[in-house]
C-alpha cells in the first residue's frame, strides 16, 4: 500500500483529536454528577450550583485550561430523547405578516385570497405561494397587488418598496423579501428570549423558507412556562377603560336581549352584587332576577367594580365573547361605546359565594376607536425589569422613550382628572388596570402588577426587552421528554451498543480468524472517529442516532468482509498471501463493489437527511458519518495491520479451521427456481396491497395525520380500554390508549382540536387529560403531572404534538423521500453499469421489499405487542432497508459484470448463477451481522424504537431474499436474447 506513512500520520492525528474532543464530554459529565450529588433531588439547587461554577476552571491540560462553561460548550450534545427537555416547531403566521404589510387592508379580493390560502394549503406548499395563486385566481387582473389600498401603501412605498405602477410579478418579489425580513426578525426575537431564559445549549434555527422556526431546549422542564415564552407575541398596549357604571346599562340590555335567543338553564351561581346589583335594582321592572333566567349574569362568579365588569369562569369566556360579537348585541352599545373592545384578564384566584377558592378571569371594556388601535403601543418601552411593588409582590417596571413618556403623561393626566383607569394589555390579555391617584406621571416610568410569581415577572421582562414578534408564532409541533425517560433511553442505547459490538467482534474472529481481529481493531478506531467527529462539529446524538451507530457496527465490517472474501478467492486460485491481499484491495478486486455499494447507501442516507426532521436527521447524520469512517478504517487501517503481518510472520488467515470450507463448493441454481419465487413474491405483493388499500390499511401515527400523544406512567397497572373510554368521554372525541411496554404505562393519542393552534389550546388539552386521569394520581398536582423534573416516575413522561399543517408536510416529504431514493439509485446504477436492466432489477427488488414491509405492518399492527405506526421513524427504516438491499444487489451485479468481462464459460444463466454463488458468503455474512445487531436493538434498545427496528429487521431479511431471488432473475429476463447470445458466444469461443 502506497503512502502508508501518511495514512498512519492521519490516523494517529484523528485519534488524538477525537480523544481531545471527547475528553470535554467526560469532564462535563463528571461535573454534572458532582452537582447532582450536591443538590440531592433538588433540580433548582443543581442548576444554581452549575451556574455558580460556570467561570471556574474544571479542566487543566497543563498547557491550557478550561472553565465549566467552556467545557460544557465543547461536550458531545445529546438530543432531547437522551437529555430530556422540550422541542417545538413554531409557525410564524405569514397571514399576519401580509395583513401588517397591507395595513390591514379591507380590500375584498385581498381578504378572500388570505382566506383561500389558509383553506387550500397543501403539504410542502408555502402559505405565501398559495396566497399569490389565490390572488391571481380571485382578481383575474382586475386588482393588482400594488394597488394603493393593498401593498402600495405609505409604509411600503419608497426605495426598495412597492409603487402602484408595479406588475404583480414585481410586487411579489418585494413582498417575499419583506416576509423573509419579518421571519428573520421573529427568529432574532425568539433567540433573544431563549438566550435570557437560561437553558443549557439551546438550539434555535430557521427551517428553510417555510416561516417555521425550530427551538430545542435540552433540560427544560416547565412545559407551560416554555410554551408561553415562545408563543407570546409580546404585543404590549395601553388602553383607556370604561368603568362599570358607564357600561352597566349595556350589560343589562345584553342580558335582556339574550333571554329571547338563549335556552334557559338552571344555574346555582349567585348574581354578582355591588355596583352591578344596583343596576339590577334600578331595572327591576324590566328584569326578572330569578336564578337561571339570566344568560349573562348567571355566568358571573363575583362582583365587579371600577374597570372590572365582573368575574367569570375561564370556560365561559368563549360563549360570552360570542355574545358580544353578535350585531344585535353590539347595537345596544351607547354612541360613544360603539368601538368598545371586550377583553379578559389573566386567570386569578377568587372566592365563590361559599368562600371556596375558584379560578376566575376579569372582564374589561376597553375604549377603542375606528382603527381598533390602543391609546399607546408597547413599542415605546426601552427597558423592562422584574421587580417588586410597594406591597412586596412581584411586578415588572418599564422605562419608555421620550415620545412614550409624553403620551404616558397625557394618558395618566386624563385618567387622574376623570378618575378612570388605564389597562396594561399584553397579547390581548389584561395584566393590570391601575387608576391614577397622584396626578400625571412624568418621566415615562410605569409598572405592571398583578397575580404574578417571580418566574412570570422574569419571563415578562424578558419578552418585553426582546421585543414583540412581527406576527403570531403558533406551536405546530412539539415534543416533551422527561429526564428520567432520557436516562432510560441512554441505558437502553448503551446496553444494545455494547452487546451489538461484542457480537459483531465475536463473529468476525470466529469466521475470519486473525483477519477478524484486525477488522475489530479497525472497528474500535471507527467508533472513536465517529464520536470524535460528532463532538468536534457539535452534532447532536439522539436515540435513533444510537441506533445508527449500532447499525454502523454491522456495516463497518462489511467492507472487510468483501475484501476478505475476495482474498480467499485469490488464495484458492494459487496466488501468494501478498498477491492475494494486493488483488483484493485493487479496483478490479473488492474496491469497485465497495464503492458501488456504499454510494447507493450514501444516496439514501442523504435523502433521509434532507427530508427528515428532528431525531431522524440525527439518525441519517450518524449513518452518513459512520459510512465515511467505516470506509477509512476498513480499507486503510485494517490494511496497515494486514501488511504488517505479511511483512513479519506472514501467518495471516482469512478463515478458521471450522469456516475455511464454508460456501466454497456451493452451486445452487437460483435462476431455475425463479418461477416459484415470482409466484411467492406476487402472492405476498397482492396480499400486502389488498390489506393496505382495502382491508386493514396502515396505522398512521400523528406524524402523518396530526394529533397529540402522551406517554403516561401510572402508579399501578391499568386497563387500556377503560382509560380509552374515560378519556373519549372527557374529550368528546375518540381517544386511543395502548399499552407501552409494561401494563402501568400507556401511549395516549388524541386528535382533539389539533387544527387549532395556540398555548391556550395546549393547556386546555393538558388540563382535560389531568382531570380525566386525576383519580389514578390522587397525590399528584397538575404541575407535577404535566411538567418534567429529575427523578419523575409517574405522570406524563413524554408528550408530543404534530399540527395538521406540518403533518401534511411530513407525509409529503416521506413520499418524496422513498420515491426520490428509488429514482436516484436507478439513475446511479444505470450510469455505473451502463445498462438499464441492472437498474430495473435493483428497483424491482427494492419495490418488492418496501411493499413486503408495508404489508407486514398492515397485517400485524392490530395484534402485535409493540407499536407499528407509520411515522418518520418508519420512513427512516424503509430508506435504510432500501440502502442495505442495494448493498447486497450491487455486490451480485458487480460480480456479474466481472464475469461477463472475464472468461467465465457457460450460458448467461450459468454466469449469473455463478455470480450469486461466489458472493453468497459475503451476502449471508453481512446480512447475518445486520440481523444480529438489529435483534440486539430490538430486545434491548427500548420500547420507543422497537417498531422502527422491527421494520429494518424484516427489511434486511426480505432484502437478502430479493437480492438473490428477484433482482437477478429480473436482470436475466430483461436482457435481450441477442445480447445473451453475444455474451455466450464470446465466452464459449474463448
């Protein structure tokens, strides 16, 4: 081997760099263990300890040293499924952005196009493109995007903006740029919010041009708090309010009007007293105050006063909002109240008539105007800090700029003279509505008070300082993983990795003797390089990523197997050990087959990386890195050991006494049985397709249809059917509950309100789930049931949500990924082998494998003891199967090509049969390696990836069968008779 010294130098260099990079992970883990020991079971104490030593030197190499923060930033990153934490994908509302750019245009074509774009959104189609299509269809040339009442408004005019002479195509370019700027602005705002939140190693990134932003927060535990932080638009506004005595007559008139349309319901709530009661007394002649006869007042939980119109239950707000939106109700407002805006406070705790604590929200009426604009917006705030008010309660103080200070002084002066109130509103929720008792407030300082805790004031100050989002950010996909579940995943991954590694090593030594030892040493270096590269480039290790590493163990020896098998063939032909090794490492030996096999594998891995999201990208990335490191160690590192042996003792063997004659005289006629294999495969294909399309279908997971899933651990075993019925009744829609592993753990899936986005909906679902299951958790609060924390044993261990819009994209991406992989492989093989028949045979085998696996899942998902859902993990398994199936097929095809070029005698069928038989040892060896590794993962890898591993296990077995009994027979049947005769004449004459 040439340049052996250079290869040794790079191998040693890579090994040292890998050890150096991984050393930071070991040091960081040791520090974390010390922190846990110090804090006991107190996660807050642990976090404070780690924060306190952030600048303390914890790693000394002699020539340099590192603080804990530096070590932490250089460690191997673990994904949420290993670390625990929260992962969300936010969708910036492009509809809101367009409305803002158009100055909330009232143009009917514009607004209809916005609505049509929302209604007709398809997978992988951006909202902006659908809007442009809808606008073209609705306007039919009668209205332009650059109309003065749409986008050619004052705010978009000027350099780089839109003028009314622009065509729609020109305006679209400007609008697209402005939308991109808004998404970039939202990205910066979210990143600033998260940076101030204090999460270790947060990951925030834009996802292409979709208007989506990925946020990963490893170690985050407070689910509701995080979602509020991310989803809040931070639109701060200051509104003047009506007092109850000003709006009370309207409430009385509304109650009277509702009597005529609403069904009377018997209520037991007391009618609110005080100022409202006085109004009722004045209207005694026109109002029957009997309980159950007042649609509006019967919903009131407590009295109002000042700017508060009354207290209501949060569950009643939607109904009351609907009341106030009715035209026949709005017309009851006095002339100066026509633009009144009714809003609610954040929930607070109050007393009911019996003195019991209940949750309630306050109703306010804000003084609006024709443009529905506040008296002052929050854009004037230059600084916000969490503090405490005069009573020692948490609050947020704000400082305004000079313009804001002037408006604030006018506002407070008017409130002082009129004895009125100013509501401080954030994202359409009233946080406080103070009066002014000491005259106009100069200097631009103000304070937000209310029923806050310290964490809420910190978050509120954070979002105000970061600035408001240019549009609403809805959480369309989320995953919450508890730290205890993450540790279980690490344990399962470690066990399966070690066992898989040991089994592969044992088999290589058993089958190849001393050469097997050299392959194992290369395998060890391969793992070191793989982890070193991941640590060096900041790649994230996930549970599917660990599966990718374990699979790499199976494939890392694949190149060695091909080389060793070729060397054995060369030795049988009488070559010396040195000549056999040289020939086996040559292009016409094993290298051509290795390159072809791995290129097809790289292509499927790349497509998986492009179309996958989250953990699936981690799986694809690990797989791709593993292919590169495996080739380097198998081809170059193992060769160094082999050459050293040849130069020394020269006692190298590529087999043992037991295995030296295995498959050497194997002459099975694979082509002769093609009729039977065709019939068998056709029956399987037909049965699979009938089951998929007409009988059982496929168990589509939430990735494909949208929904929420919860992994819930109970204190003792439960009946999944009973839980399913109870939850279905609570949600008013079917809820599926399945046993996940043990009888005390369920996977709960619901599609309740999945088409509605927003933090409030997520909280509602969580609350409904808790309320329905509360009897199974008698001593567990809502917070402990829902949120994650160290040492959590029961409650929600993992939760995920996939919105309807993103599920459509995932499904579309999955289809294109599978079809794209098959198309790319077809083209590559056609270029490599220069005959379309080879590509057709390979694709026929792959299509057979995919249908077979889909059929197994369709036929078996209803009764298998583990989950067999169609999700992203399943698609990853399918693409992996495609790659490995190609490996086997390409090896056989390479041997066919070699024999056709050579002097092999016999008919074309004889040549193909000989190709299969002479590569059978390699085919079965590699498949056996993969099956052993996958079985290890299936048994020890954890419940969450068992269905994923099962798909690959079935796929590898079927892929081996199809390479032998489908791909090559199709090749034989599609090669023309004339070409066969030409090949046979050439070989038999020779």
